[in-house]
C-alpha cells in the first residue's frame, strides 16, 4: 500500500490542530475529510472506493477502516476498544478557526441553531459565521421525533468553549426566537460573550422607572421604524437587557433583539449575520457533503460524521477566502453599447458569483491536480454591518 503524499500532508495538518487525538483517530478523520472534498460526498462507499484507488488498497479494507473510525467502542473488535470523543474536539476546532483569522482581529460572530434531518435526527449546532457561510465548531445530534429538554445540551455545548476566546474579544451569539430562554441569555453572558437573541412579539416590556408593562408590538409599530433602549422584558422570568428593534420595509414583522450591550455599542443589523447559518446547511447538503443522503441511524456515529464535515469545511473556506474577498470586476468592454450590462448602473457592492465554500472546493481540486501542496490561507472576515464600531475592533 502506498500513501498519497497530499493525504499524508493533510493528516499532518489535522494532527497538528487536534493533537489530543490518537494517531489512528487523526488518520481516520483526515481520510474522511480528504475523501469528502474529492468526492463532494459523505458516502462511506464513495469515499472508501476513492481512497482505495488513491492508495492502491482494496475498497473493502478501506471501508472497514473508515467505518470503525465512527463506530462506538462496543461495536469494535479487540480488547483495547476506544471511541472518538467528539466533544473533546470542539475547543480545538474553535482554536483552529481563530488561528486562521488575521492578526489584530478581536471580533467573532457565532450562531446557535437547531436543524433536523427528516424524522431521523435533530442537530443542535454552534457555528462561526463567516462570509455568508458557517463553520460548525460544536454540535449535538439527537434522535428525531423524541421529546426531551434541550437546555442541558446547550449548556454542555457552550461550556466546551469556556476560556477559548481571549477575554478582550467581542463575541456575539445570535439565536432565533425558537431558542430564546432567560437561562440561555444568562449563560451566554456568564461566558463573557454578548447574546443577540430574537424575541417573540407576544411578550411585554417596560423601561426604567416605568410601572406599566407594554406589549413588545408597541416598540416599532410600523415598517421603517427603529428603536434601542434599556428595558426589562417579560413579567415571568424577566431579564434586564438592551432591546434592539428594527422593522425594515418589505418585511412582515420586526426584529426584536435582546442583548447585554448598551444601545450605543450594538446594532440590530448584526443579527442579520445569523442568516448565514441557513446558507451553511446548503453547503452541508446539496453543495457539499450530501448529508441529507446519509444512511446513519445512530446519533453518536452521526456526531463523528459531523466532525469530518466540519474539518473539510474549515479547509474549503480557508482556501476560498482569498478569491471571495476580492472578486474580479465584470469585463464589459467587448460588449455592445446597448447590452444590458452596460445599461444598468454598477452596484455599490459586488455580488458573489459563487459562494466562498464552492470557490474553495474548486481551488483545492485544481491545486491537488496540479501537484501543489496543501495550503490553508488566513480567513478574511467581513466587517459587521451597521454604524457602531464593535467593542475591541481595531480600526487603526
């Protein structure tokens, strides 16, 4: 058996950033994620067949090795059976992402979200929001259609990152109204991070010194209005917070955001970064790893599968960043004067022709086909929207 040099190099990179893994665990993780990039799939059969062709092995040999990587200890043969502890990888994953950010970066946007895969799984995720994409750094896979409390799961996920981000950084944590809870707000604040939690409109609030509770629907009563102020929200389980409210034209309902930042430090538009988590599900599914086709039924095995997808996503977004950060201007010089491209005013902001994720995928494949070594350039985060300068942001 021969080992492909680029697969060996990728294995060394994975081991460097996840040094607590055993050699076999790191090799399996690297093989899975490397195969995902090449096959644009998370299929065990496809990746095993590809790696077997690459290394001159028998497909069934590779298949058994890859399958054993995500199996629980009880399902493995031998007397020294161990299983990969996915939770132990969450802090190193976030540290890996932070190491790729440019020097001087002091802001980070995270999103908490819950997604489902049909009736099979429910996945709770914590992701780094990045250039209309998202990088999963923590997750919990639960059986679908099984009732249970999510609170301890979210608390455990958040606790995994305690102390990872420098305390001088500004970290915002966005979550949609379906996840709101006073306990979640307080837990995020206890980490030194800043919640941006969207609220349901059915609640009430009052400003300091005011005795009468008002409906939250009174804050911004019509489109085109904005408001920010310190309030107490909800009669039951109240929280003292800053309420950011915005009802933009063209939307059926306003954003009502609870944060611990003062009104002049935060902008309601920052919550708009949360929509990038929705884009990331397309990367995990149809654009990338075809997660929707998985045949896995065991949640613990699925969690290890997500680890390989997260590693592959970090690689793609790192390589795709440079092209996405400075997209080429369209060349219209050879088009006739009456062409539509010359008759429409150029937008002030260039639109992406391709996602950072897909650009990274194509560049990696081209590099490897050309015999280039594996590279992981710096991530290039976009400035946050709105006017206020995020706390700790280096503007020099």
